[in-house]
C-alpha cells in the first residue's frame, strides 16, 4: 500500500493556519509514512512554513484555495456560495482518490453537509453519524454516536449507528466491542418507540455483540464500549458533561482563590488535573471526532484545538486509513443488512 | 388556612421506615405549622417512634397500610395487586382532601402511575412531569423538566412543561423566571420537530418569559432558570451528569491513594467538597423532585435518601403547599391555553 495521504483544511478552527500548519509539520516529522496536502490560502501557508528537512519537504504539498468557510457561514453558503473553499477542495481530493482522508477544524455543520454532498454515504447507510470517545471509570474509552448530525433518527438509523460504532471501535483496538442503546432504564419496557424498534433489529442479528440498554451514568462507568443514541440526545449528553466539569472547576477555583495557600495548592495539584480531565471530555480535541458512514475518511477536530490536539485529529485520521475503516464498514454493513432483511 | 397536612409513605426508599420515621419526627420538631400522616406498617412505625413531645405528638397520625410496593414491582402490580399499599393510601388521602401533599421515596414508576390514576391531571395538562433543580455557575438553581415521566413528548406537552416549570420556579422564589427549550444549538433552525413546534407555541404567548434555546452546557452555566425537554433527554442529562461526577471522584481518589500525604490532603480538602457537589447533582436527594401537573402535590425523594435528604423532600412539599403551587398552576395553564388557542 502506498503511503496514506491526508488532505488538511488548514484554514479551519479558531486559530487557523498559525495553529494547523505547524501541527502538520510536526505530524510529518513524527510519522514517516504519511503525506499531507495542505489546502488553504497558499501565500499564508508558505509564510508559516519553517525550514523543512528533505524528508518532510518531499511529503508535503500545498493546494491553493481562494475561499474560506467561516464558523458562522450557514450551510447554504458553504454548499453554494464558496465553490473554492479549502474545506470543499479537501473533500474533493478524497473523492478523486488523491487523498485517503480529510481533516478539518472548521464549521461542523458545513463540513457534514459538504462531506455528504461530495463523498456520499456507504451503500446501506442513510446518513453519516459523528462519533467521539469518552473516558470511563473502567479506564477504557467508550465510543458514543451520534453527536448531533441527526436529530430525529429512525430505528433503522440507530441500527446502522450500532454497526458503524462497533466496526470503528474494533478499528481503534477494542476486541468484540460491547454495543448498547442509550436508554432511561435497562428493563425491556423502557424507552421511546425508536429505541424499542432498534432493539428488535439488533436482537435479530448475531454479528454484533449487542448487550441491551445502558443509562447515562453507565456510559461513564465503562459498562460498554459503544453507546448508540440519536444526535439530539448524544449532543445533550456531551455538552452537559462539559457543563458539569466547568461548574466543578469554577467551584474548585473559587475555593482556591480564597487564600494564598489555597492558590498554591490549586496551582500545583488540582487545576492541572482538572484541565486534563476536561480535555478528555472535549473529545474532538482529545483525538478527533469521526464522521462515519461516508465513502471516505473525514475527521473533525475541535474548533478550539491547539497544535497538540490538531495533531491528535491527524493521527486519528491516519489510523482510520491504515486500519481500512471504510472498507470494513462497508463489508460489515452489507453483511448485517442481509441478515436483517432475510428475517 | 389550616396547618398543611403531608401524607408520608414511610415504607418507600432503600432504607425504609428506619430512615423515614426519624426524619418525620425531626421535621415536625423543626416546623411548627405542619401535620404529618405516617402511612405504613403501623407496628413497625410505632416501634421506631422515640418519646414524643406534646407538640409533636398532637401533629402526628399513623395510618396502617398492609401492602408495600417494592422498588422492583412492575407498574401493573402497583396499580392492581396492592390496593392497600402505603403509597396508594397516601395519594388517596390527598385526593380525599385529608392531606395537602404526598411524599414518597418509593418506586418512581409506580408513584407516577398511581398518582395519575388517583389524583388525575389538572385540566389542560395531558401528562404530569417530573422536575428537579440543578446547581449552576451563576450560583442559582436551574429547574429541569421532564426527568423521565414522558419519553415521547408532543410540542403541546413541552409547552405545558414550560408553563409548569415557570410557575414552579416562581413558587420557589425566582422572579420572572427565564424559560428555555433544551436544544443542540441556539439558532432557530436547530432541533427536532417537537422542539421547533414548541417554540412557535411559546413565542405566541406573552405571559412566560420565554427566551429561546439553551444547550447542554448552558444548563450548568446558569443561563436560564427553567429548562424544558422531553423525559428521555432530561433523564440522560441528569444521569450522565451523575456519571461524570462519579468518574471525576474516582480519578481524584485514585490520585489521593497514591501516597499518604495525598490521602491526608484528599481527606481534608477535596473529598468533602466533591461529596457535597455530587449531592447537588442527585437533586431528588437535594430537595425532592416535584411531580407537576397533578390535582395534588406529590414529591418524590431519592430512593437512596438519608434522613437529612428525606427532610428536604418534606420541606419541598411543605413549600409547594404553602405557596399554593397547584392552584397557581391551574390558573396559569388555563390562561395560557386560552391565549394560544385564540391565535
């Protein structure tokens, strides 16, 4: 296999090229077998490039993009008014087979819409889903999807998310991942219509390790490896978790500020730890959120990502390409859909 | 007005009468103007009573109940197989006007089903909702409903929840409460169908201080006073928040366990604080969760509540009676429904 090629939308994110370009160089230095295509305003990119070693120089390419999609651009603008945006050109490189993956820290809604338009979904998948991973008490990651790409989901979509989550978790190294539907109780009578119907679909197959329902607290206990829910619920779960951590941090900080000794203790011991934990909960920053179900690998980095976090997103895309996520997804999906349709 | 009378299901909760009976006595000692009817296995209650002062003795009554609803009893059993349960007798006392409120730490599903069956809803309210309050960065409480009584909600139900939440927040002392719908973004195009339709209903009235959408993190920031969502989402928000706090606590504890100095520091400074904060997030324990929209006041205490927490639930019920929550709800609901129907 040739070296994986990743197209990077260097214009995305709150910090833009001044963050993404150095992160790309650093990633190339760390990772010998990868090529990057930096897409954006080429003059700006060039001005940010440090002196390159030969090894890095021969694995980097710059493609000029004249449009930039801002964080506030409506989806319609991204789709129709900016045909030469860095985000779109990246996705087209993937569609044309010139790149194996696209990484962007830009506008999430625009990236999802452009990705669907440009790459299309895998046969058998109605709509792509966004997946992140969360830390757990069991000291292993829990993969959660969907995070907001799909607000109203049918049972069939939840079933597809379960398949995608399971394959993606395997790609990330989880053996025989335990898959569960998020619910408000673990008894079989609990849940809304979609969840109940999705259970029937999941129970009618034997290729996924479907174990039933998990509640909100079970997600963080590490009871399961993959948690499936609609995008409304997943988004609320993720953002309220971030909110709780911020609240806790504020309360601890206020306590530390009460006196000088407290300040010192806080500075030395607890704030770094809380900061670390908070980073875990900003999972797009932690290692990139995957857009699953597209005919191509797309990874979204958090808009507020710093260089270290952006490199995590690049590494994440690299792993998905190396592990052949998309082909494995396609295969698993068609095999499972056959099972279910033959019932 | 006569002294408020609260009917207490002393058999409910993980600890049962050994927790609830002493909590009731202590509440009577603290609160001069209240009467309690203790409903349960009378022999057990009597055996747990300490020597009573005259003031307490004349404000306590015991009613024998021969059935007890367990935490695992299905709703059908609670409704049909245990006609003499302590929970049911409490609700019947409210219906008959012999008590102004009912407090139970028992099986939530059974309590909701029995409460609906026994008390019926206020005219204009399709289904009752469960409401709790959450701590925020703004150091004021945020009221969240529904917490799981209604998994699939129509726009009309969300509208009714908004009215109930607003009135309940006022009863709890919030002036002109800011009401918001929970959503996955604050732009008007965001959300599922029910949320979008509920917005139209809320925008078509001018008696509530409806301010638009709030996201998961905004709940804990204290952006608004009342947050409305369906019971599936509310339940996930609450339980995942509890899960995050447990995870954080475990990680901090593990760090403290690393050495003796760490243990000491943890013991003295942080664990008590985390414990306190965790209590905030177990809001039924904090001050009782209200069942809103019934023709009678019903407060649910957390099943794991200790005596202090159970007293909070009693106090909560007392406030709702004193502040005439139910009559105010009825009035506001009918006035608002008129407004909306006249559009």
